[in-house]
């Protein structure tokens, strides 16, 4: 599957703005991919090259990212979730499998805590875990964390400062964090994937996430950092393919 030649592009209207996406129309299961904060659909290029044409694949730019709209809103996880809900409804893909990386995994997990039609979710090195935020707060380094992250994000992909600043401010809003109560509401079949050497969201948080989602499976990619889907694409695809085979 080739990102440049095998996908069509589109813009889907949602309640918060238009979502830009690439779509490869296949006859198999529908897969929707959500990138991390400050990134875009481009991050999945190496992975999709390993995938057969049979899959029906959507690569999204989350609101405020890439070629999607960047309205002047509060960029809460709920805003991303309800925009995703509008997208999936419009595309008639409410029963798809959502694969999320980092911020995208946070969005996918929160979505699954509210809506239960998805066939499965793949949560890769997820952001949003309450215990991680608790540790940052306890360290007394919240301001430094936000400043450092903002500088990095604004220098990526021509990201808009007001969007990235809003996301970082909302990160610490308890209402949208992946708390034990939120995770306990997820009934969707789940696999959690983590890089053993992740320096951005340490691998110790993987057990909090997996342990909080009933029946989830944890897969650790040895030697991988924060983005196994890129640096260890073949192993990530093997995990994804095995997971999809369990869904029937």
C-alpha cells in the first residue's frame, strides 16, 4: 500500500471544523489511524507500506493539526473525540478499529470510554494517563514541562502556537485524563503497545493503562522508543495483524 498513489484525500465537516484525511478503499476491515500531538497523517507512511490492499484505511489529521481546520476552540480531548465521532458517523465507520499513537491513543481510549461500537482499539505509547500527570505535578515541574513541550511542538510541522498551548493547558484538566474510572468504562477489545525504551511516556505507565482496561493485552516492543510504528514498523504491524485476526 503506497501513501502517495493508493489513497484519495478528503475533508469531512464536523461540529468543530473540517478533518482532512487520506482514504484507501479496501474490502476488508476499516482501520482509522490517529497520530500524536503536533504530528500528522504522514507518521504512518512506513507502516502502511507494509499493509496489504485489502484493508480499508483512513489516515486522519486531528483538529488543529496538519491540513485539518484549526479553529479558535479549547483543544480538549472531548473536542477531538466528538469530532472523531462526527467523522466516523459521516463515513459510516462506527464499527471500525481505531489505532492511536500517543495523543491519538489518548483520544481513542477516551472515545472508547464513551462509545462502544468500535470493533477494537490499538493504544500505542499513550499520553493522557493520570498517573503520569500526577508524577509531573509531584515533581513541581509543570511549568517547565509545558514550556519545553511548547517549544518542541511549535517547531514541528508549522504547528500553530495557540493550538499547541491549548492542548498543553488542557492536558492537566482532570476531567479528560485517563483515570481508573475512565479506563474501567472501556469494553472495546484492546491491545496496548509500548516501546521498552520510551523516554517521552515511560514504559512503566503501560501497566497502568493496560491494567485499567478489562481484558486488554499488553505488547512491549523491545528496544523501541516512543514510536514503535515507525522505528519498528514490521514488529508493530505483526502485533496489529495478530490483533485484527482475533476480532473475527
